[in-house]
C-alpha cells in the first residue's frame, strides 16, 4: 500500500495532514446585506467563503427582468453589475482571503471578469488572492438547471475562462469539477465521480485543443464533491476519486507535473440529507458528514447549516456550522495522521470496488460519445432521474430510515423561526440597478457590448471583451443578451 503523498494519491495528496480551508456558503438579499454577513463570519475565523447568487443572476437576468420578479435576493445575493461587487466586497481585504468561491457556472466568465475588474480598481494584483470559480456548466444541463446557452456554447465559454485564467491569473481556480449537484440529483457515489470526470475531460480536451497544456490547467483545478451521510462509503469515495484522477491524468494526458495528478477536493455536506422535520437533527447529520470528509483527506470544506432545509441560514445556524468544523479540526485527533482509515480491509476493499465502478462508467460514457453527447442525448439526466426515483421509493417504503421523517416522528410542532428575507430587498436592488443605468457612460457601455458581440461572432475568447464591458458597468443581463444573440439559447 502506497504512503500518503505518493502516486496514485489514494491516501492523500500530502504526506502530512493539514487543516482544510474552512468556508461557508452564504448570500441573500442585496450586496449590502450579504457584505455584513461575510464580515461577521470573517471575524469568527472564516478563511474562505462561497457567494450564493440568486437565481436571476445565475440565469443571466437583471433584477428588473420580468422573469426575475419575486426571486431577487431570494436564494442568494443579487449581483447585476460591477457596482454590486464593489459593495459586496466593501472593507473585505481580498489579499487576506484564501478563497472566494461561487456557484457561477453559466456566468463563470462574468464572475471572473468582475473580480479582475475589482482588483484593478483596488490596485491589487489578482494573483495575490484566491478565486475559486465553479464554472462547470456541463453539470447544469444534467443536474442543476441554470444553463443559458446550447451546451456547445456553454462549454466554449467555460473553456474561455480556463484559457484566460491559466495565462493571466494562474493562482486562481478556473474550474471546480462539480459532482456535488450530480449527487444531490440522486446519483450513486460512483456516478458522482464518473460523471464529473467525464465532464472534466471535455474541458481539458477543449483547452488542450487551444494550445493550453494539461500541466498549465490540471494543477489549478479542484473537484467539488458531496460528503454524504454514509461515512465509510464517503471516505472510500474520496480515496477512489484521487486514485482514478491520478491514473486518468497520467495515462490519458501524459502529464509531466506531479501536481496535475493530485486531485484537490472541496467537500460540501449534503444538502439533500437535511430535513425540515426536526431540523436540529441536521446538526448531527452535518457533523457526521464533515467527519467523513475529514477522514477522506479533503482540502476545503463547507458544513451546511441545520436550517437550510427551510431557507437561507440564520446567522446563529451559520455560525454553528462553522464551529462544527472548528471543533472537529482543533479538538479531535482526526488530523494527527493522513488517511486514518487506510489499511482497513473494509475501506480498502470498498475503495477498489468504487474505482472499478467509476472506470466502468467512464468507459460507457466514452462509448456513448463522451460527456457532451450524453448531455445532448439526455442519457445523464435519465440515469439520475431513475436513481433519484429509486432513492425516494426506499424512503417511502421504509427501507432507508430518516429520523423524524419515516421513523421516530413526533406530533409536536417545533418552535423554529426560519430566516426571513427583507421584503424591501428586491425593491432596493431594482432601484439601485436603475440608478446605475442612468448614471453610467452609456456610449462606453454600448461600445463595449458591440466589441463583445464582434468577438463572440468571430469565435474568439470573450474574456477580454467581457472584462471591458464589466469595467464600463454593463450589467449581467446585457452581457448575456448580447451572447444569446450569437449563440442562441438552450432547448432540451
């Protein structure tokens, strides 16, 4: 059995254990409101945070778009322009943050452009702080649903970010290969990894075709995985993911840099395991899930708040989720040794079994023409739907026990007050957006959007033009509208 820090990195990418980057996923209402929440978390020891974006922003809609009505600031913060990013990050020192993460996938290129522009305004080298851009649009088509353009165009824009960031901001993470949402949609542990790595190959192949070497890209990548409630299976899954990735990168891509083979993992406790019945039970669930991730040797972690099944977390719940990480990291002995469960016959056997399942699924995807073909044919979605249906059946027939849901229920109504979104937030955001439009240099905006249209039409990398449009205070909706006129929109 290999030692930690050695190929194929089953037992970890480092020889010695280290404390993971602790982050929390948050955002709601207006940029001003979310800014206050982030400042509070930073004061309490947060070393990185994930910005939750509202659905209109994720779908490339401005806050005053008719389809945005009632959703502005609801499940995340509303971001319409660079002005909102300036407010969101006000008095937050970029260079002191390990990671700023986001769910931006279909608008990953806009998110990257916004922080490049913000760094320029502040006179900060963007390489001096950490940006973690999810930017995995392919999983949107199969598991999450915020896709905007046809899959080929979505892939192209994601690779634009990878190409640009690799050349200009090499410290940033330009892609987080996301299995989390695949698992949340009902996949098995093996499907979570296989579908994610199949998507990753599409990005790598497209970037390499543009002349970007695998050793330019792969060392910067993260994978974003669920940490589910089955502790031993999840530990084996993280180990199997590292082994399969290392072998894939070495054998298919002939990487020369050992860092290309070392899979860095951002684990996020499973939102789908949370229940709105007896919500305090979720404290125990998330603690178990984060222990699984810690035993599995991850690099970054988020613990869900116990009240997330009811809505945006309250401040107290978000703080408790952070404290859960801190207690496990600093009060237990889980970080005394890398891969604490390594050598266990059960864990070793389950790791090998999952590796075999993952390789089998990757071969099937390859035989079906690759991930993009599986997106367009609907095969991915069909597989996830069938698995999710069987999972739900197992709950309803009692085969799978959910405490407080299908066993150990109580008739008492729990006294719990979920976080309430300020009803005036949407009105304030729309008003701020309209004020921005009336005060900015309209000709500058028009010229920058015209250049963006020309570059998209010429099939160029749109990042430079997007950065200029962002600096002119063009809005998310305006940029997406220009690109939609070139690429079209997604039709299932």
